[in-house]
């Protein structure tokens, strides 16, 4: 039987005053005339974000959830060009380690998904440099937590620039300048407009990168294309990973706004996928990308409990019979 584990992204809808993504713009930073005072404020915001992250992780454990995506906005302005002299990790070391120890103690799989401006295949050298810097920040945060960074950061392929083949080959070329330690951190996912499952598989197989299959993106890109014929290839991209295969699940907001994520997950749509992959893997971790975050997970599990083709394990996991 295949074990299915559900996870959620960044924010809890159940906890009050627990945002892990509080921020400060550079314009706000500049308005504080004392630069050191401005940096101290950035550090206070970062500490608050990490404290809220720990609160969310405790809520996650209390809810029997074993999979959680950290926000990439934990440290405001961490990579801003005017703040390269700021050692943002120093005041956060104790909290980072506490978060990592808690996650490891309770066996929570945590990872990141950097923002869309992180582009390995950019045609602009400065964007590539900034992207590597941003990925380095994610790497250092994971190291600060004491968590093995291997396959903890999922990304899109990047920009298409109206030339798919050239854009794919530019990714391969630029990949060669990405440090090996950061390369090992990366997973790639298919998107809904630019790079198909087939395109993404090309890169993952060529560069030995795990592929995170986004079922909703695939349907939005090719609603009638048979993805099942590629599933064994997707599984093979995970053969060297210490982690279970991962996928993304969300549902369209409407037929008209098919690409937009709904508040909750359509259980029937989800099980159309699960029925096809049942038995192909021992375990699959499914990250819910729904607007209602953990509430969407709880709602989905309540619906799943009524099915007779599953065996419930706990508050976020079940066997497919």
C-alpha cells in the first residue's frame, strides 16, 4: 500500500498573530536615519518571523502533520545590495537551531520554494548572480537549522523567453556556475505556462535533479495530455534522494480561472491522481498549495475519512488500499 502524507505552505489560518513573513521594505529602511537602528529593527522582525515559525511547527506537530514549507521571506532584505555588510545569521543562530532541532525531533519534513524572481536560466547575468545569492541564503538557513539541505528547495525552470529549447539549454549552461552544494539542494517542478512535464523531465534527467510533479499545473498546461506515461520517469528522478517523492496538489479556482488556486482541494481531482500512482511508490508527500493553507488540509482529511478505499494513519496521513 502507498502511504500519502499531506503538508501545507508557510502560514497557519488557525493561529492568530503568527505570520512568519513580516517584512520591511528598503524604502522604510532608508527612512530610519540611524542605520544601526534600522538594522536592529530588521533583526527584530526576523526574530519575530522565526518565533512564529516555531509556533507554527508546534501547531503542525499537535495536528499530526509531518510536512511543512517554510516561507522564503523569513529575513527581510537579507540579500539587498545595500546590506551586504549585514550578518543577518548571527542574531538568529539560537532560534534557527531550535527550529531545526524541533523539526528533527518530531520528524517534520521541511523545505523551501523561492520566489519566482529566482531564475537560473535568466538571460541577464546580474539576475543569475542574484538568484544564486538567494539560493545561498536558503542553504545557509537550512545549515543554521542543522538540517541536511539535500533536496529541500523546489524551483520552477524559469523564464521561457518565447524559445523553449534555448531556455532549457541556457538552464544547463548556467547550472554549471551554481555551486555544487546549492545544486544538491534543488528540486524542479513543471509549471502551468512555460515548461511542461516533458520539458522539466529533460532537465531533471540530464542534471540528476528530482522532479516535483505539480498535477494542477500539468492540467492547466495540457488538460488532455496523458501524464501517466511519464510517471515512472518522474519516480526515477528521485532514485538518489534521501527523501520520499514529493508532488504539489491544488485545484483550479474555476473553469474560467483554471490556473488560479482555489481555497480548498477538490478531493475527487486529487484521487484521480492517487488512483493512477497507487502502488508505484511506498510513500508520496503531497504539498497542498491552496489559499486556505492548513485549513484546506484539515478539510481534505475530513472528506477523505469518509472514503472506503483508504486507511487513515493520523491527522494528515493515510494508506491507499
